[in-house]
């Protein structure tokens, strides 16, 4: 089997498959993107409309074990490729001098921040469906360790495969190109798959895993939006799926399945994640810990219902380390985007697709907050009460 | 694999995979706190 892209998988993916044009807003749809995107949205809206237990929970119970099994098969296969051990040497050999570079620490913090989807609202939303007596911190440890455990497995698979690619090309691992983001998944990996024995099975497992990982991630992000609309306006999961989900689906299809879709997706993603999400995380930690001073109460609440107790160290991490590192990340990113631009795209385009995304997020957040609740959210008796938490602390 | 790569693979595996196993065992042995704060009788397990 050979790659559909032949000797130029990058050119095939960007030019022939995606039919990517110059930055802008095209109305020319790409069928190879449009049709799968519509199908994914139909499936996602059906799952969201089915509610938490019958929809999101069931989808995760099916897809997440499948994803782990498929990826384990991939990793085991990769370990037996020529050059795999060279790849693993590159993965596990530390460069101690890098520990003196603050940017490495910031990059590591950024990696785990986005990998755990902190400040996306996902964990707050999912945990809101659990009992108020539910253990919070001990399951959180399992989630965090499970995430990192899977990342190590994925890293082993990726680096073993890259070792094979370097072996095939007769170059060192650090001389390989196209190893980030979209390029790694859709250009470099297909090129490797096309050269390896058993390539079609390997390719199907890889892209199958990618679809399952993407589908469950999309579900989690949309459940946040769906739950927020259900709580605020007193509508059902089905109504939220049809009204809100459909609107988001239409915007997504119009923006991302055209000949400018990849560029728009990349730009919106860059601003929404690195400025929108990071900015929201900074605002949340500063407001909760420093403005409203609820850190001690939160820590006491977590410890009161959980078997893994948290105290001053947790408050220090959330109230000091997180905002300081995130603020540095945000400032550096804003300076880079303002002074250097992004990917060489025109300034007018970055103003509309990049900064425009931040404007839409802010306007949406302010206007949705200003609208009236269907049911008064303050008509609720907190448990444990603030007084009983103070008693526990004594 | 080189010696240092094997060493750091073992360190990573013990820390991360060991942490996963330890956290699962910890949760399984202590799924909930022994006593809840005042007012817990007014909150049902499904609430």
C-alpha cells in the first residue's frame, strides 16, 4: 500500500484533499470535509439530546475502552518496527540542561493545563451530575493519573513510529520535520503508515482512535454549553440539543468545511484556547481566591466530602502558582500574536478570525450572564453550610 | 534502548502508572468519608 499523497503527503492533504485556499472566508464547500462533519454533528446532537445517562455516559463507556484497546494495539505494533528503540531513546533520554530554561517549565504547565482541559468547564459540568455527597478529590486523582498514563502510552507509540520513520529516511529523530499538530496527525503519520508493513490496519486503527478521541472530546465540550442552557433557561437536554447544538453545528459547518476551513479552524483555535481559556482560568482563580476570598471554604468543602484532604498547599497552587504561570503564558502569547502575527496570515484576517473570536466570546459571556434565569439559582440551600465548614476547620 | 532511557522509562512508569494504580486502590478502599458535616441527613444520596 502507498499513501494517497505519494511522495508529497503534505501537498496532497492541504491542496488536493482540503483544497485549501488563501486566508479568508470562502463559501466553496469541500465535500470530503463537509459530509463527515455533518455526520459527526448529527451523531453528537443525537447523543447530547439523549441526556447524560443515556447519551454522554453511554457514548463514553463504549468509546473510551475502545480507544484504549485500539491505541494499545497500535503501540505494541509500533514497538516491533525497525528503529522503534531509537525513537524511545529520544523520548526517554532527559536533557538536564533544559531544566534551567523557564520556558520548558511553562511549556510543561501549558501541556498539562490543556491536556486536562482545565477551565473548559467540563469537570464542573460532569461533576454537577454526581451526588452532593460524592467524593471529589480522590476520583480527581484517578482522572489526572489516567490522563498522564495514557499520554505516556501514546508517547511511546508516537516516538517508536517516528523512530521507524527516521530509520526509513536515514536521518536522526531530531532532523524529522512536520511533528506538530495537524501536520503530525494528517501528513507525517499517513506518510509513515504508507511505508510500513500492515499499513492499512495500522492506519485504520490510528484514524479510528483519532475519531473516537475527537468525538468524546467534542461531546464533553458541548455538554458544558448544553448544561448551561438547560440550567439557565429551564429547557430539556433534547431542546438544548436541537436549539443550541444546531446553531453551533451550522456555524461550524459554514466556517470549517469550506476551502478556508483549516485556516479558520487553526486561527479560531489559537485565540480561543490560548487567550480565551487561559484568560478565563486567570479570571476564575483571581476572583474566587483573591477577590471573593473563598479559597479556605472551597478547600474545607472538598476535604469535608472527600477522602483525599486538601489544605494550604492546594490553595497555594490554585491561588498563586496557577494565576502567575497562566498570566505569564497569556502575556507572552498576546505579545507574540500582536508583534509577530500568526502563520503569516494577513492582519485583517487575524483581526476578524482571531480577535473577533475573543470579542464573540466576551459578548456571549456578558449577554448570557445578563439574561434572566428561568429558576432563581439562589433558591438553593448549600450543603455543607459555610458555618459547618468553619466548625470543621477549628 | 540505552541505560539512561531505560532508567527514565522506569521512573516515569513508576510515578505515573504507579500513581494511577495507587489512586485507584485508594479510591476503592475509601470510596467515601466516614462522617459527613452537619445537615447531611437532609441531602439524599442521589441529590
